[in-house]
């Protein structure tokens, strides 16, 4: 199935969570040490009430899945849009959902809707679209 052609409407789901250690490592890697992601006292004074995950750390799940699982290895990321709809927190489970919206088989290019949902609350946290080049977009 991994190498079978994709068609409009095909979808894939990926369950994940992040630890505070991963949030800290992301801060080290990017240099984004905003106290909103680390400082409980600071975060308590915000509408979020506790530290939240960096939006781009959460969105990095898209890169992992698109490059390794769906459509998979060999993918070339052309673009990614993201809207951050709700905060995300460490040690909570989220589900990333990927749905093929359209395909240009002559260019081996597809547009994939990228979404993240809070599993416990069943509320969407991130909405976006990715454009990917991959051999699986050839009909």
C-alpha cells in the first residue's frame, strides 16, 4: 500500500504527544525561549493558564508524516500553510489528519489538507494545507 497511487479523498491519521523535554529541545534548536512555553508562573497569567507547545513544534508533525509515511519517502515539500486555532499542551494526545484534496499527476504534485485535533476534547487545534511532490501522485 505504501507505494500505491494516491487519489483525491485518501486520508491518513497519526496519533502523537509531546513532552516538556521535547519542547525544551525545540527551544534550544530554534532559540525561541518565550516563557509561554516554559514558565508556569508566566503562563498562569495568560489566557492559556499553563505553558503551551510552540505552534511550529506541533506543525513539525506534518513534516514527519508527509516525508516518511503519507505520501511517504521521497516527498518534496513545496509549501505549507498553518492556522493555529487552539493552544496545545504537553502530555496530551493529538491526532494529525491528512486528506488528499487535489492531484496534478503530470507534475506528480498533490495538495493535502493538514489538521490536528485534541483527542480528549475532539477540537481542532491546527488547520492547513501542504503541497507535496511525490511519485504516489501519478495516476
